[in-house]
């Protein structure tokens, strides 16, 4: 079974631009989560989508948004890019938990490395 | 608030040495899950293990073993007979408080990671 795929793998943008990153989950997985990884802040949760609905959200400004499509693929968008948005953006997918199992194991993609100049 | 502490920033060992990576967590939740992930230079986080708060049994998988101690809020990871291929950054993570509305805990709080360097 193919793993989580993310496109593009690398991206260079300038301040003020906007960017859209794409994530295709493992086949059959319905939940997609996004994380930002930077040297200073580490790994931080952005948001999670399940059945096309945002189910959980981290503490990021409104410039960061996302959506999920009916085939579970997800996109995240960052508008008005700032230098501090340079990071590795990781997408993770998971199956719905089993009955009585209260957490899904998240499987991560290779990430998109965004550089903002 | 959820917190995961990995006090060891970087560890260097020679191949075949055993190494233990420490993880200490804080949570007020009674139901939670702990995870370990490996991040090689390629960047992808590779899932290693998941443990729920009701299962304190230690686990062994090949050269890897995990020691979960609720009394000390620790979930330590030991690599026996380390190899060069084990060189990576290792992250410990904790689920956020169980959400009654959705029934699952979807957000992970990560520690800062421990960089393991294994040399010949």
C-alpha cells in the first residue's frame, strides 16, 4: 500500500505570496493532519480534517487554512507569506479508530519544505 | 497543558553500543496515548510504537524496546546493539485530551527530539 504523498517536495516563495500544499493520504485513511516543523518551534500541530470537516485546530493565525476533499485528499494554504513561515510542512493520515480505541496512529508523509525569501 | 520533554538533545554512540532515549510527559488526562517516531535525514516521520495509558507492559521489537512507567510519567526507548542506520532524530509524542465530541484524540504534542548519531 502506498504511503502518504505530499506535493511539491520543495517550494521557494517570496514574502507576501501565497502557497498551496497538497497531501494524499494512505488509501482508506479518512483523517488528515498537518504539522509545521521549524528549528525554533519544533513540530507544531496546524489542523486536522475528517470527512471534509475541520475537526481540530492548532494555534496558528488565520493565514493558515486547509480543506479536505471527498476522496480524503487535503490541501493547506498559507496566504501573505512571512519569512517565519519557512518550514517543513508534514502531513499525516490515519484510519478512524477501532471501537474503544481512542487514538488513531498517524502516518506521515515526506513533507514539503517551504522556503520564504 | 500537555507537555513532552526530551532532555537529551544529541547522543553520540559507537556502533553496537546500547542507547536509551528518555521521554517524560505531563498530562492531566487519564486516557492518553504515547508514540515514538523516527525522523531520518529524508524528513519523513516514521512511526515506531504506540502505547496507551492503561497498558504499562514493556514492549520489545527486535533491537528496540520501550519502558513505560506511569509512576514517573516516562516512556523511554532503548536501542540495543545500535547500528549506523539508527542515526536519526527520534521524537516522543503525546495525544491531546480525549475529545468527547469526536471520540478520538487527533492532535499530537511532540517533544523537541533527540538526535542520535551512531558511528563506526
